C-alpha cells in the first residue's frame, strides 16, 4: 500500500466525518457537565438547609449555640457511611484520581462516583471545610469517560474527553469557561496541545452557557475596582508571592499530616470523618466563618469589611479546619479553601502595608484578591490557570501585573520547597506514578535513530521466492528489505512470498516487489512511525537517508517501539 497515494477527497471526507462526531461528543459532555454542576450545587444548598436551618431548630433548643459542634460531625458520619458501604470500590476521588486515570486508559465507572458525589455534598453542606472543585472535576470527567466509552473512541480520545468533562465542570461551577479550559490542559492533561484544544473549548463553552441560563451571568465575587498604585508596589507583591508559596506548602504538609494522623486512629473508617467533623464543629462555635466553602468571608475581605485580627485568625483556622475535614476522610475540593486562605493572607499583609506605607499601597482587598490566586497557584503549581480563573471569578482585570507576578513567584517557591503539587503528591503517597503518562507521551517525540536497529538482514532482488522463503523461515522477522546493487528497492513480507509461491513457484523477488515503498528517516519521531505503520498495515519500516531513499540506514519494528514505551513507563 502506498502511504502517499491516498485519495485526497476521501481523506478529507473521513476527516470531516470524524471531526463532526467528536464535536458532537464534546457537546454532549458539555451539556451533561452543565446540568450535573447545577444539580450538585442545588443538592449542597438543600443539604445545607437541612442541617443549618431545619436541624438547628431542634438541636439549638437543646444545646444552645453549641449545637454547631454536632452538625459537621453528623455530616461526617453520614458521608463516611455512604463511602464505606456504597462507594468503597478501588480508586480515589477528586482531581488526583482523574489525573491518574488520564495517565492510564481513561476509563471511569459511573457507579461509585455518584455515591462519593453525594457524600461530598453532605460533607460541604453540613459545614465541613472543603470546596466544590474536586467533586465537580470528578463528576465531569466521569461523564466524559462514560460518553466516550459509549461511542467506543480510542484511548487517546477518551483521555481528551475526560479533560472535556473536567473543563465543563469548572466552567459551569465557577462561571469560568477559559479557566476551565486551562485547568483541563495545565493540570489534568499536564500539557497544552492544539490537538485537543477545540474539543475542550466546546465542552467548556456549552457547560458555561447552561450554567448561566440557570444561575445568571455573574462573577463569583463582587469586588471594588483595584489597580496598581505605583510601580514600586510590585516589590510588595513580590514578597506576597513568596508568602503565598510558603503558605501553599504549609497547607499541603498539614493536609497530608492530618491524613496520616487519622490513619493511625483505631476507629472504623466510616467514623473518622465524624471525628474530623466534631473537631471542626468545636472551632466553628467560635468562628463559624470556617464552615463550608466560606465565600462570604472571602467577599468580606475583598471589600475591606473584616478586621485585621479576624483575618489572621481565619487564615489559620481555615487551614486547620480543611486539613481536619479532608484528612479524616471527608470528601471535597481544595480550590475554595486555597482561595479563602489566600484572601486572608493577602488581606492581613495588605493591612500591614497600609499601616506602614499608606500612600504607596492599595487597600487590603487588592492584596487579598491577588493572594487568592497566589495560594492556589502554589498548591496546584498551575500559575496560568490561577491567573485566568481569578480574572473570570472576579471580573477584575486591572491588577493583572501583580496577579501574574504573585502567581509565578508562588508556584516557583512552592515547587522549590515541595516538588509535587497537592494533586500529584497524593498519587506519589499511594505509590502511583503521576508522570507515567507524561513519560510515555514524550516517547512519541523520541527520534527513530534512538530506537532503530542498524544491522539489518536484507534479501537480494534476484533471489528466487523459494530462497527467500527459506531465509525467512530461519529468522523471526516477518519483513525484509530488498536490495539491488546495495540500494534499497522495497520491503517484502513472508505472507507476500507465500502468496506469490502459490501462483508461480519459479518466480523471483523482482517480480513481486512494488515501487511504492513506505519508509522513515532517522530524524522522524516514533509518532510518525506508528502512523505510517497503521496506514501501510506493516510491522517494520526501513530507515533511509533523508537525501537518498535508496540508502538503507536501519530498520524500526513494532517490537522496537513497544520496548521503548515499556522502558519509559518503568522509569
């Protein structure tokens, strides 16, 4: 088969058919994640009402204000029981698990996801200190995986559809379609690629439209207009970037230390979230602002409505409460807590600067806004996503320079102290390699010259078919280059020789060799080799001189590629 002789019109038709099919699938995922996001947020509101309004009427009459202690504990007990009895199937939950699935086969099962989703809604709705980010990414990705499996797409496309679902979930939940796209590429896939960009954008866009139809088109936070007062103020923001990166690492360490601590407690797993909730409840009696997502407090500091001492206390309290909630086994995300802590860090730092340099610095709310993005950039080590998603959530683009500076510095500081993000560290702790897929993906860009076999056995063009068959039977190869006077003429397979012998036993190789040779160059990548092998339905390809295709330099086979990929996966 001639690799270059495909009918252009046929290839064009196939391309448009395949593209239209994928766009339809991405649209379906966008619709599904948009609706799922609405349902998830409504479910949390209902559960929150049941705990803090309905239940409080009974508990408050018995315990007074101390009834708050029991709410997260009861929610933790319910959530822990749901996961223990209905969602214990192997596999985690949240962003880390989605990243692990992307690095494998892209297959997610819907059953356990819904049980854990309800448990996460109970955790958040009952006052547990966690966010919507992790659950909605998992929900969206599972929708993408299930839809992709129904349409029987390839593993590579299935991984992209997981990213489509993650982008749709972020887009609809936080009204941040661009942030959703960047999060899917920077965090979930770990790379930016034009090949999957369109599908992810379509899914994110449709999901955002559905969400806006239901909730309206409003930013997550209403903030006053802030701007850079003087260029010299960037030095203060640089320090904030260092502080944000440091706080991000402290949060990561505290979260996983709490997880280790709860693992050592001799209690059934379904009771541990209740214990964590009880401790959060004790804190919440004095500082109820730490319950749930906590966006009201974030808006308070962004509007400069909170006192400096309360801001400092809430920053530490939220860190402890989130570590207790998630470390004990409660389900939820870390995005909202990171925004909360970042806003409090930035706000407290802004208050200090306002006291020391009142004429040179913006209001504390400006530093709170930038600090939000900084801490998330540090824990996720995803500065680009942090910059864009905060823009979309606040609608404030006037602090772009401080925002970019703080996010980049924070990510660098966090990576310098802790090489793993909050997501990849979880996988590493579980003994899984978060970079396995990245290593294998890089193998696709490996050059042919590094995996080809230079010493090649060949057949002469004048060999009879019987001689060729005897040589092939003595070797394990299925295809041989055919030479004439030291120049490559073609490639012949064992099946071709046997087929020709049935027609004429006295013929020679010259009579069956075709001039439409498929070959590769030493500087081609393995990805090119795989594509040409698939097009030509062959298992070996000759490697020739780029200047003269008659000069044989080596041969590359499927076994060479498989061995290279296997070694990359094990490193």
